[in-house]
């Protein structure tokens, strides 16, 4: 298990979204150590189509000057992020990293270099060539990170007094790992374990022409699924207790896509954050792997997403 004593990598590009992420991390994350990372772009490459060292005299000087301007701007932005992190309760230090190919990869390389326990990022960043565009890399982080991620929408800072943390649970190893990581890395005073199940009766419009016996079977299947879901959510509460988190269970049938049901429950509970694994079970149970992208891209609340272990994942 990753230690809560390790530093948190806070991705910061000067945008309101990244500022919201720093603020939310101050409320949600246990660790009080943080590295504020700004990823900056070397403009000399696109302009001169070459590394500065490979250019002749005057052109090399011009390329190095352009890159120095960008680096100085990155340092100012990182220093601004450090001040925000300190105001949020972190003991923070800056880190500026030059982008080589993908911003998400630069962030993950930076996280590895400082032995970070997790990466915190805004769901949307500042556009333009001068700054790392966090909004364009959150998907890359979700698909490639080997570390837990806390992804915060801009609205996260404006939410009313937050309620419990929502722990999505479908009985899979991924869900167990997510709950364990949340217990280790997040500050959780109250939690709800949520299991969402698919209803056959909810598909009644598609069965409109079916016989009464078919509808009767659908009702019976829902009764079985409801009972199984209650058992699964109860096991999730037990897993939460093992992770040091006191939780109660919520079992609901899906009203549309599973990710939408999770978000609706989060809204009703005024959830402080939504926790889920990036892989889940298939079949009739709520497949977390199929809904993680939906939750990440549509949530107005912070999302804590935990990848599978390296040997089970991969890029």
C-alpha cells in the first residue's frame, strides 16, 4: 500500500481549475507534503525545428533565450502554486518539468521522480501554448497512471459544505484496492459504500411487446439483483472498515448509465468526493471499468480513481 507520508504531486498551470484542485486536495488528502509541478513547453523546438545545441551561434542564442523565458514563466507559476498549496495546509515545494511528448507523461515521470503517493489535477486547465493544458491530459492520466489520481472539476471549490465520501463498490479486486487506497491517502470522516445494479424492469419499454410471463421473469430477476446488491454493498462496508473507514451502505438500481447513477447519488449525498477503481467486474453488476471515464468526465465533484497494480494493468 502506498504511504500517506509520501508527497502528493499537485499539477498546477495557473488556471482556475488547477487552483481548485490544490484547494480540494488540502481538504481531502492526508499527506501534508506536496510537490507543485508545472509542465512547460520548449518553444524553440517548434520554431527552429531543432534542439538549441544543434543550432549555429545566433540561432542557438535566440532559441535558448526563448526557452529561458518559458522556464522563468514556469517557475513563477510553480511559485504561485506553492503559495496556494501552503494556504491549503501543505508543506510544498516547486518543480518545473519540460514537456517532451505528452504532458501526462511528464507529470507521471515527475511523480515517479519524487516518489509521490498520488497525482492531483484539475479536470480542465489553461489553454494556449504557454501552459500545460491539464484538461487535455486528464484522460491520459486516467489511462496510463500507475498511481491514484484525484481529479477535481473547477466547480469543486464552490461546492457547499461537503458530505460523505462515496465509495463505489462492485465486489471486484479493483474496488477493494480503491477503498484501501482511499482509507490510506484520503481524510474521510464519513463514507457511503455504493453498489449500483442493472434493472430488467427498467428496460420495460424495450419489453413492451413481451408477454406477461416475460415481464414477470424481469420482476423476479430484479428481486434477485436487489438482494445480491444489498449483500455486495454490505461486503463493501466490511472492506471499508478494514481500511479504517466507517461507512454505511447504499444499494440502488441504475437509472440510465451506471456512471450517471453514481453522479446522481453523489449529488443527493452532497458527496465530498467519489472513489472508484479503474477496472471492475463485467456482467450484470456495475462494471466500474466501463464507467470510470463517464464519472471522470461528467462529475462536478472530486473523483479519486485508483488503477490496478502494475502487473494487472499496463498502458
